[in-house]
């Protein structure tokens, strides 16, 4: 009798661990749900890649957008792109890049440099390629001579999509001008700079967001206007390659006592002890 009652009590005992079964089922279903979501995401990503490739192929076939392989230079004689590939570089790196560019331009333009129609030099702001009027413009004209276009193409070839900014500066001598086309040297210098800038844009030597043009008239001479030779040097268009840094490129950099770098100027003289 006692044994029978004990069996009945064991049969009616409630188990408090049955929730584990439901919890395990829930976790299994949740895992399966996220697996399905992951599979859908991968499928969508693959479709997006396929759609993008199809659109790119269609645009290239219609010549609406140039392919990347066509836009890049394939000439092995253009080592400029190997090191001019950074959006922002350190002053030391920028100086090395511009020095290498200067040496290559000097080799390429050796004939024009010997004829003194072009000069290439490093200045406080950066690399300056100076195009003298005698080799590129007729007197009083803002339109470059047709025979100067091959030289401009050679320069554009070396500046091929440079990551640095370029400012095209027009300069004149101090002899007043008053023609049917230009009232002052301001208009003449600005027009020459604009025409050269347009040529470099058409040759895709530099992107438009990095290019600017300015006219300085006779107010930034590089030689005396008292002689014909000096006035000839002042009548020019300068291509100024401008890294986005304030380093003085024609002077060594010195470290400040508090850190950072300081450009040396003519006013930087050591203080005298009393």
C-alpha cells in the first residue's frame, strides 16, 4: 500500500526544467533566422556588383565614360605618376617630388632652356616653369603661337594629372599698353594666363579643381625694367606648382625649439646677445 502511493506521487510530480526545451528551440530558430538574413545579404551584394559592372561596361562601350585603363598613362617614359600619387604629402616628400619634376623638365626642355624661352627653378612657393613671351606670344597678343603648342604638350605630359595645385600667372613689363583688345597690362596678363590655363585643361594635365589663373601686370618683375633684356624676362607666364604647404623650398628647414618646422626667410637672423 505504501509502495503504490509512492508511485502515484512520483507520477504526478511537476518538472521545472521543461523551459529549457522551449528555450533551445527558440535559440535554434533565431540562429536559422540570422543565417537566412546573412545569405540574402550576400546575394544582394553579389547582384549589386554585377549591376555595377554591367552599367560600367555599357557606359564604356558608348564612350560616355572613359575606362580606368584608358585614363591612365601607358607611356613608360613618364615616371612622374610613380611618386605624384598622394593627396596630402609631408613637406619633405613634396620637396623631393618637385625636385625630381624639375630635373625631368630640365632634361625635356633643354633646347628651350638654352634658348632662354623657358626657365625652370624652385622658389619659395614651389616649382616655377616660366614661359617667356619671346617663345610663346606675339607682342601685345594673348593667344599662344601655334608653334609653341608642342612645347606646352611636353610640359603637360610631365605634369600628367599632378596631385599638386597649379597657378598660372600672367606678367608684363612696365610699358603701358592700350589696344583695341586690351586697355591695360592687367587685361593682357590675365588673358595670357587664362589661355594657357585652358590649354592645360584641354590636355588634361591637371584637374580643374587644382587649377587657377591670375594676372599680375607689371607688379611682380623678376628683372629690371630699365633694360630691354630685363623687360623681356618680365614678359612671361609662370606655371607655379603649389604643394599645399608653407615650406620655403629654396631654403633648408630648421626645427623650432618647441617642435614643428619653420621656413627660413631673409628676416630670419640670429638674435644678438647683449
